C-alpha cells in the first residue's frame, strides 16, 4: 500500500505489520492537513492518493477514519448496512434459504390475516428479506473497555466495511506501548493497514514520517 500527498511532498510505503505514523509537529499545519485529509476521503479528492497493486483506491469506500476513539459509533449507517448485507448473504445461502422463504411466506400470510380483520384496504408486500432483517437487527453491542472497543472496531472495519486502511487521529497518547502492539497484531491479522496522524513521535518502533514545524519532511 502506498500513500502520496503532493502538498506535503509525501510518499509513504504503508506496512501491514506495524503502525504507519505521520507526525506533524506544527499544530496549525496538523489541523489543516487533518481537515484536508478528511475532506479528501469523504469527497474522493485527488490531493491524497492511496494505491495498492498499482491501482488507485476509491477513498470513500476503502478508508475508514476515526477522529476520536471515545466516540466510536458501532451503529452508524455504513456499519448497519454492512451487518444487513452480511446477514442477508448468510440467510440466502444453502443452509437458511428455505427457512428464509418460509418466514417471508408466514409473514405475508399473517399480514393478510391482519388486513382481513381491519377496516382498511392494505397493500402488502415484502419485497426483500433485508427489510425483515432491518426490523430485528438493532446493531452491534460495543464492548465495555476502550481497548476492546478499538480492537472490535478494527475487526468491523476490515470484515464488514471491507476497509483497506483505518486512520486514527492523535490516538497514541491513550495507549501504552504494549497495548498498541496488541492493536497492531489485530490489524495485521485482519489484513487492514493502520495510519495515524500524530503531533508527537511516541512509538519506538513504527513506520513513520515526521513533518517538522517548517513543513519539512524528515523520514
């Protein structure tokens, strides 16, 4: 995985086995770059470019951004869609297909019975089993501890969202070296790259690039 940003004259080869850290020492430059990065991902701008196997990634679907680990949303729209799509794929498989069809038929029969008992002329249709899933699946239960929540969010980003890169903002100060190594192991096992925007260089071992207060790049 490669990362390129023309404005910072930045070329970075991202590694899967460890954190990839972009240290921006100036608060003003860091603030500007973080906002530009978020806008670039959300709107698929070409000022920040990620490529893998010589193909440029569509950032809005390949990059997941965590601006704060304290407000991780396990039930945002992207995750909800991922859960429903995953469950629908399971239900449409060989093991559950017949039961899914029986359930749809039973629901339709029940609705027609309700229609018969009511005084209204009701239009009844279950167009897709995903509609049924949406009524019963309320989301993912978040773990209690912060460490477990981050660990679980990495798995969700890789498995459900199919993200290739998970980006954290100023996260290092909240974890010990040992805890962060566990986070790296989870990411490597899930096959997702970690990219961190930081103000300070704290990890002893990492793939990092430092942008000093004069906006000069120090590898």
